């Protein structure tokens, strides 16, 4: 992304972070597809997926729009786009393509029916300006919908103190990186400020237990943010002990048979005038 729209991605660009994105997609895939359908994605649409990462949202959109529709995913990271292409090939879905672009500098041969994005606005310095620019790529009456998280809502029931600490570490790391850990609750305001008409909002919360990938996602998110977590002063590497964190989370949740409610996934959507 351009220097005016986004600074360094807080989560880093390591192979471990790419793996974390795939785990995250697995946990949020059903919620993402549900929210895309709720927003109005339909068969036959031409869709632009911005900040597509490893391609999870692009694949979800492609399943919805079907063979008569088409999805273009764009991302600033060429390496992650190669992973997205591999994932699409493995899924044997033909109506998806990927391109390297820096937001909001995306050029398309014709307007699309919808612009979508998941967990991208939280990483932008000026999300309103970027969304406003992207609406120019959408036909009149077309759809604009973004999904983002509220990290502070993550919790374990019954309470597991280690889960709470991880949530607080992740939130502190995001803030240290200049990002809002609860961007989800800001989505409607961002869309409205960008000129999107009467945005609607829906929330979905994925869950997992002690033996689920939820433990992996929490631990690996802490790993990706560890430099920022340490810089924030909330914890140091010795306290976090990231190499044993996933197993400790699993054990702590198993001891009380806890359900982990992951970060809320919020979708906001509206139409271009």
C-alpha cells in the first residue's frame, strides 16, 4: 500500500505469519461467507477483494458468485499472493485471479459490482480515504462491504486467565503498532464517512475448545506481534514464552472445559450512490 494509506503491516511478513493467516481463515471462513451473503453478494457478480492475503475471502466470494461471476484479489505482498494462487488451484476454483497492487492505487478495466475486504481497514492509516477511493471502482448502486474484528471482546467461558492475558497482549501490540484493535465497531462510521449509503452491521463470533485451532490462532497471533508487545511494555518474551504458549492455552482451557470466543468478526455494508 502507498505510504499515505498504510505503514508497515504490524503482523510482519514471515512464513509463520502466512501460516497464521491460513489458520485464521479456517476459523473465520464460515463466518466470512455468511457475512458476505448477508451483505448482498450474489451469483454472477464481479468482485474486487482488497488486501486478499492468502485468498480466503476471494475463495469465499468466488463460491458465492459462481461460474458466471468473477473475483479479483489484490494485495501488496507478492509472496502471499503466490500462496493465494496455490490455495485457489488446490480448491479447483476457476473464477478467481490475483494481482499485485498498493491500496488505494488499483486499476480495473471496468467497474465491479462489489468491493469487499476482511481484516484490512485496521491496518490502514486513513481507512476513510482508502474506502472513498475504492468506491470509484464500483458501479452505481454496487456493494461495498468490509469485515474487521473487535479483539477486546475475545474471552474464555469459564474464565481462563491466560486467554485474557493473550487478548490483552494482542490488543497492546496492535495499539503499539498504531492500529485500533477494535476496528470492527468503527466500520459503519468509516463507510458512512466515505460516502457509502446507510451502512448496515452484523456480528459473528467463531468459537473453539481446548483441542481446536483457536489455540493455534491465539498463540501465533501473539508470536507475530511479540516485538510490538515487548515494545509496549505489557509483557516480555520470557513471560510470554511463545514456544509453549499454545500447549499452555490448551491445557488451561481443558482444565475448566472452556469455550474460547474469538475476536468478534463485524461486517458493515452499503451501496454506492
